[in-house]
């Protein structure tokens, strides 16, 4: 698909380019915030799996441009394994979100204060094995959640990308142990044909009898052992199959049903307008060399 | 409500394993056992409640089965004996990447996604947990190498951090390989412990020396991600399987260099997940996302040692054949005993395949420079022709040792001859001779195939611009195919009769083959026709009525098509060229049977039967040598289970009328852009795909049978096709596009999201309405006489995408209902816009003086039902002024809305009758009424099918059941008085029956 036909097929893609966002996903956070107003009075926020940085851009604009009060004490920290181009008012850290050192770095930047808001728009590459892809995505959310439990203030908000697959109701159930309200929100800028949604967890209420502790030798599963959120715990013997607790979270469509529809084709793209280049240049895929070889005709059926 | 039972399931298979004469395959929540020699499915045993089987490990009589967080340890016998083994399922707290037994079989090792190994006893008591300090990157892959009772190595493939090889006992990292880019999808160690091989997102295979810890070599070749690797043949080879649907065999040289030796195209788009090799038989088994379990003979090309031979002209002269300098082979034909060839000096050479000797038979100087060679295998006969209308026919003894008859002919009627086509019929020889001069007649000759006597000539007047490229003789009719995709039919009983000419029956040019298939009870004769540009068709010709009808037209996925025919099993086989390959392809089952690197289409070649059924020979000239490649009948069944689509099935439609006893036909439309026409056995749920249509060029949205004859499909790029199904022939049902909906622009970029129809009583005409991704709504009339769509009404809802549409003929009114992505139900009264009278809920007769109104009227009613897009709906008329709409949405909700027509002012009012917000944990993608509309089935992406009692007009959840099909997206059903047959599609397809309680 050419640049301009993608403009037509995807209005948010075009809007993102026009408004200087690095990716169309910026509108997802904007529409979520429009619904929940979780960015209205926040001081310290953390953006996990932040690259290429469109959510950090939104955070920067919302915290530093839309509301100029109290600028000096505001902090935005963006963490990703990949390097990111700098964003005004955002401290970027290239680090592993599961590592204790990352937590310490953030806490230093926050001068010991806890965060008001943590978000993650991260998603792993999909393999096509739906069960594995869903598992890896849930592990990614749990990794974000384990860091969140270490640095989110009581009553704070956690937002993460989810895919509503077959075990999503188990995650809903587990998150409801840690937050007052758990909502599955779908912004209009997220395609209806995609399983993507966002879990919005409001009112963090850490269990009183559990102290989160990051340890390089613990897996995400180990981390939550002892925190009674209904995850299967490892005992001396593998248990027989049992149905684990599941619950269905409240669903909210946000951005308003009258806002732009990401599934629609729009015709109002001026025919003579030159297509805008993407704001963020494409990243280097791991299969770059394979593509080069293919272009050179070296990956043919000839043996 | 009744008894619900799964009849069959087709879907991704992630792992396969040889065990003795069996193949064990993880198939969804099941393990299948096949006898690979007979191809028989021996047993299906359910292993897990919900999780898919991802891996199998066998030691002695014990089998360890794992998948996601589930594990089970069974005695092998119980796979054969128990259809349900779920009671043995245990759960792990982390994803199990791999599992193996210990050397003495007293314990098992489970490698989890956090690079941890749980050492368990046989009742899954955790004895020890092993891990490497500080290494916690999540794994995509890993294998456990049990070297001895005390030495176990773990090969872990991480998401971000390369390959880690560690010692289980010492918990120390032995190697950390970081040369790959991206996630590691598989790591395997060779049995001798010398190498490890890994593959990653970078699409390469890397071979590591486990002694030196060095990267030895990198294998490039796959064009997409590689999912699995296996060392075989005493660690001298490696087999890989990939997202690109190929399996490749790599030879490992002494120095450890990976050399790609063969490529096999085995599965349908996309992903081959599992592979195993039987070293003794040298066969591989693979399994893929398409649900296919495929056997591949890795020694197909060398099994009996005589598969291929090459002779240069020098080699031929070594056999005592005298060849002049620059003398070359101009043509050849394969008979049952061997080859006959004509040289550029008019020398006839014979190659005896038993003795592998070349001899010179004769020289005829008339055939120097230009000659054409053809023959008839069953008559042991070869025919040479030149441009001067001369023919030389040689008839051989069966063993080829003697020339029994020689016949020389001159065709006086022609001024020049450039074309001589030959076939044998009922022990007669039949020839078609053609001249480039348009004023010359077309000459056909028939003679006795034994004596070469009783020659009879037929003169025909040749149609304009006609150059014959192939022919078939059926009774007294010669059907000729031309270089411009035209067929001409000549009657040899009446040569004066004008030929029937069927112009441009295929989109391509040269017709490469025509074959007779069968004659039905109506005396319609069915022929298969192929053209070089990749199209084939089935055309029915009634010679006495001089009528014909196109029953099927399709194209191959790529390359040139040189011929197509049914094989003995009733599969349609095609062959031709793909770049520099010659291929033979099973078009019915959709896999490559054979391919040969012959250098491409621009060469002399012949592909002919050899000996008997399913035995073939390919002869070609490459670099001025003649190559023989024999293609033997496979020793093992090539397919243990055929599977269906390799990507998500977007829609399914079942034809109401049965096809044969207990059988029915249905179409499946997939993300892979193909539509498959399948035959379903309603008794056992067995599915046989008959045709895979490649008409659409983009992702499918919908397909529906509108009656027993017509099916409509829609997709992106404004593609909507009307298909006609024919089931009057024994061989197969046939289907073809008869009409395409006009698009609104030259470069259509809209998706046709859904369509609805209302048939005009007693005709094949219908009103069609289509809804688009830009909020457009169009209403059309299909006129069957003109075979065309006429636009009646068009308009727009707003700007959002429209997902579903229905037409409801209610008493004397026609109501249109649309569901956009905004969660509303919107209705229009279309009555005044339709040129038909509506009576008793039916469109009956045309209004003669109708004033067309092209603009969509104002909305009659718009009600909010869901808080996100309505993904699917069903409409049911309740009374003549009322209908219900059953909806399922992206908001996880399910609802019943009621619409009432005011008989006075013809307005419509709607309200929600029943609503369940948490109707599923995820998007509801399909709703379907069954059991005389008493029950509503819903399918959702959480892989749960729920059924509601809706007999009282409200939703009462009755039950739910889990489906193995991920991305559950569509349902169709076929109801009878005793029960319903239910098809559930997603990534895979399940067939269920619901037997009603009496």
C-alpha cells in the first residue's frame, strides 16, 4: 500500500503525521484520557515499552503544554529496550523494565516519590500461534505490572495494551485484586478489526500483606507468588487441571462513537496533496539482511 | 436443548513425531495417531481441556505431552485406547517450552518460558528446580538434550538475548550465542553433541560448534521466519520448516558448512510448525497452520536409483551413434520402451530404457532442419512431420526392438505444414494437420493404429485467426484449442457443417490441454481446458444441442500452466513452469508433488506417463544435453490429513440442499484471499476440499449461498462476485463467477463489508444491497436475463464504516437495516425505491411505470444498541409488522432489538428488548439462530460458543462450550428436524452437531 492510499484507509495515520506524532497510537492514549481524565492532575508518570515514543509525546503535551502549573516538579520517564529519539520534557531510559536497577533509576528521578500514572503500549511481535502470542503479551503486561506495583502510589492509575483473546478474563480477574476498578477500553482510533484494547486500572490498592520486591533471579510468575491475585502458585506438585478464576471487565468504547472511525475509508484526502512522510523513520528489522538477499535474487528456489 | 457433539476439527497442528510405523500429531487439544504406511487415522485422543498440544516426548512406553501451561504423562497405549485422557492433565504456573524424560525414565524435565527446568517425578511432584543465576529473559523456544543420566543440557532460545546453552546439574552457562538478530524460534542439538543449530527472526539458520563455541556457518534461503529444525541422517543433515510454507534440507559438510540441498513446498499460506524425520525410511512429516499432516519422501529423487540420467551428444555417440558436427536433437517422444528422437540431420534415434543404450534407427533426409515429433504411447507409435506436408509414422513392437510398420504420407491439400497434433483413440491414430496459409483447409486423418491402413481424411473449413495448439476427439467431434484461447468444434461425420467456435473462453492465450472428463445424464460432456498463462476451466458442451456452458474457471497461484488432468484418485493435477522449475501440483489438495530445476519453459521438453498410473517421466534439453527424470508413484501416502486454510476463515456458508447422500457442500472464505468449495460428510464431519478459488485479490469479508444455485462473495477493493454452482456431474461440484458487481472507481479501494438480498418470486433475479467501508449503501437489481447488476439506489449513512446489512420484506414493505461501527441499528423504508410490488413478505411483480429514485430516503429509525461496532446480526420476522434483530458486538454484548412497522404511515420504530452486557469476555464475532429460531448461538474471540434460549424473545443463557479455533469468527448451520449441523470457523474449522431432544 502506498503512502497516500494508507492516508485514505487510515485517517488516524494521516492525522498523526499532520500533528507531529510518531505513531497513530498517540490518539489511543488521547481518547482514553478524554474518557477517564487520568492525566488531569498528575505529576509523575512512567511510560513503559515507550518506543517510538508517541505516548510520551502525548504525556509531554498534556503535562507541560495543556497545564503549565507546577512544571518544576513534573516528571515523565520513558523506558524501552530500544533507543528513542529525545522528546521535550521526557527522560528516556534504555533499559529492561524487569530489572531492579531500572526501578531504582526511576525512583531517583522521582526523588523517592511514587508515580501517579504508569502506562504501557508494548506488544511483542506475533508468531501466529495465538495461544503463545497471548501468553507472551500477558507476560509483558505482568512485567509492566510488577514494576508498577513497586512504584505506583496508592490510588494511582495503570493503563496497558491488551489483546482480547481466550484468557483475557483471567487477567481481568487478577487485576481486579489490585485495583478498585478495571475497565476494558477501546478507543475509536484502535481498529475494530483488531483484537487490541486497553486495560484501564483505576485506584491502585496494594495488598497490605505483600511487599513487592524485584529480584534478578525471579520470573514474573515468582514475583507474584504470595500476592494473592488468583494466579496459579507453584507448590511441591503440579496440580491437576482446574478452571482458574475469570471475570469479564466492564467495556467502554472511548473517543465518542461520532469521532473518526479507524475502520472507515475517508475520501476527503485532497487528490493533489502530496503524501506526508512518516514522522518516525522505519526501524531496522532483524530480517533486513534476508530482505537484501531476496532483492539480489539470492533467496530463490534454485539450490 | 439437546446433545452437542463435535464431529470433526481441522486446525493448526504444532507438533508431529514418528514412532514405529505411526505418526503422532498434536492437533489442537488432541493427539492424532496415523499409520503412515496405510495413511489411516488410528485414533484421536483428547489430552487437554483447553490448551493446544505443542510438543511430545517418548521414552519406552511413556509419552510426555505438553502445551502452553499444561502437561500430561501417559502410557502410549492410552492414546490408542482412550478417546479422553484429560483427567491426567496437570498445570504448570509457567508456559512449558519443552519436556523430556530422564535417561532412565524415572523423572521428567520441563523447561519453562522463564528458562527454568522443573525436575519432576512421574506423578509431577517437583523434585528440583534448576536455572542459571541472573538469566531470566523469556524464551520463545528451547530443547532439552538428555546426554546421560547425569548430564543434561538445556538449549534455550530467548526473545531478546540469543541462544543460551546451559548445564542442568551445575546450572552454569556453557555457551551464549548472540550472532542472531531478533528472537530465537528454535534451537536443536545434534545427537552426537557436536553442533547446535538455531533459527531466528532474521530468517537464517546458524550452526554452532559446541566444542569450540564458535559460529560455524549460516544458512540463508527461507523467505520468512523459520519455526523448527531437526538434525537427521546421523547428524549429517538438517531439516528446517518455515512461515514461508517450505521445508528445506541442508547438508552439513565435514567443515560444518550448511548447503541447501532441496526445497519442498508443502503447506498452504502460512506457517509450517512441526517437523520430524524417520531416518530409516528417510521420510519427513510436517504439520502446519493449515491443519495438514504431510509426508514427504526425502529420497523421492533417488529411491530406486534410476530416477534420473543425462546424456550429452558426446555420450550418445559413445553408444555407436554417428552424429555429425552440429547435429542436435530437434524433437523427441517417450514410448513405453524408451525414447524416439529426431535429429537436425533427419536421423531417428532410439533410447532403450532397459538397456540404457542409444541406437540409430534410420535417416530420412526430408526431415533435416525443420521437423516436429509426436507420438501415441498406447499404440507404440511415433510421428514425424516437416514443413513440406510430409509425415513419417513408425509403429514399434511393444519392447521397441522392431519397427513393425512404416508409413510415409504427403498431405496434398496443404501448401505448407507447421502443425501436427496427434492422439490415439480406440486403437486408431488420429492426426490434425494445419497450414499457416489461412486459405488452406484443416486436415484430420484417421487410420488403424495397428496396420496404419484404412486411412480416412477429413477436410474442414478453418475459422479465422485460428492456430491449433491442442485437441481432443470425443465420439465424432474434434474439439480444437487455439493460441488465442478459442475452442473450435468440428464434426467428422459432416465436414461441411460450420465449426462451432467458442471465442476467448479463458483470459490467457495458448490453450495447452483439453481433456474429456465425463458425460452426464443430460448428455452434457465435460471437458477440462488449461491455458499457458495459468488459467484452467471446466466447460460443458452439448454436441447435439450445440450449446456450451462454463462451469468453472480458476487460475493457478503462479507460473505457466502446460496441462491439467484428473488422476486416479479424482484429484486435479496441474503441471508447468515456475521460473526455472518444472512443477507438478495437486490442485485439489493444494501441494507440490514434484519439481525439477530444468532451467525454465524455453526449452524442448515432454512430460508423459511412464509405465502405469501415477508414474511419469520428464524429458528436457538443458545445456545441449538430454535429461530424463522419472517421477515414481509415492511409496507412502503423501497426505495423512489435508487440512483447510492456513489463515483465518472469515466466513462460511453451507448450501441448504444436500449434494449427495449424507453430503453437503459449503464454501469457506479466508484471510488468505481464497474461497474453497468443500464437500462435508454430515455423518462423520469429514471435509474434502474440491476447489480453491483465487478470484479475489484481497481479504474476504463475506460469502453466502442465496439459493441452491448461486453464491455471493465480497471482499476489499470493492470485489463482489456472483458464483454459480453446478452439481450435475459425478466427478465433482463445479463453481464459477458469472457476474461481478461494478465498482465505483477505476482504482477501487473500498471494502464491501456485507450484502443482503431478496429474491424476486419465481425468478433468478434479486435485489442486492451492499454496504461499504466509507459508509456508502447501494441497492442493485440483478437481472438474470442480461446477467448484469443495475444500480437502483445509493446513499451514505455518515462517514463510519458499515458492518452488516439486512433486507426485510415485511407485508407490503421492504425495510433495510444496517449496523455501523457506532453500535447503532439504522433502518430505512426502501419500498418506494424498488420497482417491484411487495405482497405477503415477498417481492412479486415488476411495477411497469416505475419512477426511479436514486437517492436513499431519510432514515426511518436509528437506535443505540451496543457501545461499539455490531459485528454480526440475524433478523427474524415475528409477525407481518414486526421483526427482531439479534446482535453481537465488539463491546462483548449480545442483544435482541425489536422493530415495528406502523401499517398506517409506514414508519418504523425500534427498541432494545433484551441485552446482556457481559455476553462474552471478548468481541462477539458471530450470532446464528438455530433450532427453528428458538436458540441463538454466539461465537466470540474468547473461544467460547454460547447458546441462548430466545424462544420467549429474551436472552436466556443455556450453556457454553469451548472451541479450539482461535480468532473464532464465523458460524453457519444447517438445520433439519432432528438437529443442526454447526460449522465454526476461525483459525481452523470445527463441525458440531446438536441433536434436539424430542
